[in-house]
C-alpha cells in the first residue's frame, strides 16, 4: 500500500519542475496535472516507499532527499540497484508489468510527489505533451543508467567508484547544485553493494583517492578536487 495520501501540491512552486513532468505545461493543463498529484509529510530515513513485488499504482517524483532501489536475493541478501536524487522519478521499471521488480527506501528525510498512474494515463489522453515528457524522462533515465553501466562494467574497482562520483556530480549539477561538493546520503555498504565491492574495499579506495589528492572526504561530505584527472580514470 502507498505511504502517501492524495493531497494537492503546488508544482508551480517547486524549484524542480523543469526536471519533472510539468515541463512545458501552462495554464489549464498545468492545473489539471496539479489536481492529481499527491504528497505526504516528509518520510524519515529508512522508510519504504514500496517493496519488491508490490502492485504498481503510482510513479513517485523525489522533491527533496534521496532514495535507493534494491533487489533481494533468495538467501535474503539485499542488492542495491540504484540511487535517486531530487527531480528524478522512481517506479518507471514497473510500468510494463504492473509489479515493482525492486523495492525503494529513503536514504534520508525525503519528500515525494505521488503521480497515480491510471489518472496520469487518463490525463495524457487529454494532454499529449505529458506522454512526451514521460517518454523523455524514461529515455533520460535509460541513458544515465547506460552511461554509468558502461563506466562501471569492465572497470577496475577504483574506476567504478570514481564513475559513481562523476555520475552524482553530473546529476547534482543538472539540479543547480555544486558539481564538486556534495553529501553522500548512501552508506559505504550501499555503495559497495551497488558497485559489487566489499565495504572494506570502498573505504580503502576512498583513502587512496584522498592520498592522491583527487578527492577530499569528511564523513559523508565529498569534494572532487581534480575533475579532469577523475574523468580520465574512467575512459
């Protein structure tokens, strides 16, 4: 069951609207979309938005905070499949089957906008630009995932970690945040799970990158010091 209640939210006042579904909508069309959007009080860290195998009913746009998606193996081991930031939409991977293949859980206090999919489909029939924007978002997500997979796929452990930092850098920058200084809301364990690395390896690599003066780490705060050198490591 959804953790969100269907309450009206003002997309017009959201600083992230140019990254989300309202792009290009004006006047009456914008109002129609706003009428179906729901939101809740901010969710605390560790709160499930949906579980693996839950029935798909809504897409969720992250308004603030961050979310991880994950799968659970037959032995109960959790594997992180993605990290999502403000302005990004989760739940798209369930559109085809109607069942969430992954679970989604907040990494920090997070605010979401809920887009009930059946109502969104009805609205798309009236406002074709919504369908176009959904396709654009899906395409952008696939492109981002492909880029990260290409950087991570056959790379060394160190290059995989750097690739993740560069991906986060690009996505934060697109949202108007610093491309070189940001907070890692995910744990070292989550990073290791996502990259296929042991937690000890992640910690060792962070130390090595600091010693090389390529990054600076203070708890979960990270500063990318040598962007060109970091980019060269994943080519």
